[in-house]
C-alpha cells in the first residue's frame, strides 16, 4: 500500500495520489463536511458511510478527537488503505468492508480502480468520464489532455460486495445516538436512508451527505429528512453547477 505525507504532517495509505490530494483539499482545506453551527452538538459518535481511504474519518478524528468513528467502505483497495489509516490516525475507530443499503445482502458494485471515490452501484461510465473531462479543462488541461486523463481514470470493472444497513451498524456497536451521519455513496444515498429503521431516526442528530439529483432524488431526500424533524440546507459547488451533485446539511433543532 503506497504511502504519502499530507500537508498536516500525517503519513497515510493511499490508492491513487491524485485522488488522495483532491480529497485532502476538499475535506481538510475546504472543510466540505462542516459549516458554521454544523454539526451541533459536538459529535461523540460519527458514522462515515462511503469512507473510501478514510480522509473524512481522519478529518473528523482531528477535529473531534474524542469521537467514536465507524467507517464503511465496500471496495477492497480503498478498504485496505482505510484500515491502515485508522490504525495510524483514528484512535479507537472501527472499519467495515461493506456497502450501506436498504437491506443486508449482496450487490454488484461498479468499481473504478483509478478513481475509486466515484465507484458505486449506479456507475455510469460515459457521464462520469464526461464530468471529469469538463472539470479537468476548467482546471487548465487542454481538451486532448483532459480527454486522455478522464478516460484513463474511468476504466470500469465490477465486484460483488456485502451490504448492510445503518440500523444494523447501530445495533452492532450498541450506540444510543449517532451525532453525525456522513453519507457519500455515489447515487445510492436514498437506499442508505431507507436502511434506517423508524426507531433509529430518533438517534440521529446531524446528517451531511452528497446527493445526486436524478429521478427527483434531491426533493425526495429533503422531504424524508424534514418529515423526521431535520432542518435542511443545500449547497452546490460553483464548479459543479452544471452537474446534479449537491451537498445537504441536515440538523435537528436543539
């Protein structure tokens, strides 16, 4: 497992150096999972769903050093890096080599070995390659360079992975509350939420998630969260304004 040293001095395991650098900038520098007043209160229990190599978990561990962190990642290479990074930097945390969905079982995952954070049950090679190409052009690559890089990073394969639910993890770890539920699962967000049994909604205090708005999913997720007592705000990064990708920050009033 190749290692790299982050700007904060931590040595971490990685799968792809470019992807690791992007995740560090997005999570540690831009602090994409936090905002003023969110989460509230200070988290004691954090679930990181779609953890990849654990960059978000490491950020949470640095920001909330007393939190107990549970991370789930289905793909084998990112999971190996995730486990090593927890050993190094997430004291007392737990990792699971599993995908979160609406029920326990097995599903086929579309896996990009060179762009692991984009892997998911709804992998769409053409649209994801095109989005990457456009973003690379906006960041200064020539169209020909962007096309070559985007295509090389989106060689698609498939793996079977085990699935479980948020409620099953709550029972397994015997936690009576989840202060921050982070979800980044590349288009299967609504299935993760469907795996929360009704009594467990009362245990969840804050949700931060990336949502892909296809089939009216943004409206569906916002409606579901508001019906369960959350106040929600959405944001979209400027560079993603032509995409269907949004962030949701949901919290329950004190």
